[in-house]
């Protein structure tokens, strides 16, 4: 998967890195704790720019910074179930 970092949002010592992936209008967001460890990943699809969802990303980042539990990441490794 070709990706390119297109933006980073910050709240306190937490960050959300937004990556553009090879499919148009699809982005991957990686939320990181103060130590730089990835604590949650999310996919954004069906939009022309992540900027249209920046407020949503920032709200999630704030929640994580203030103690919200990270969402469970689904295992996307087995494509045989589709």
C-alpha cells in the first residue's frame, strides 16, 4: 500500500497522523500516544480531502488524550472472508 503523510494534528502530547493511500479519497489515520506508540488506526473513505473530516479527527484525538479507550482494530490480514 503506497501512502504519503499529508497532515498531522496535535492535542497535548498526542498526535494524529493522516496518510493518503493509493486509492483516491481514502486516508488512514494513526493516533499516537505521548511516547509515539500507535494506539489506534482508522480509515477515512469516500471523501475528497481529509480536511473535510479534520474536526472529527481532532475530537477523537482529544478523547484519546483525556483517557478514552482506543477502539479495537480489526484484523485486516485475511482477505479470504470477503
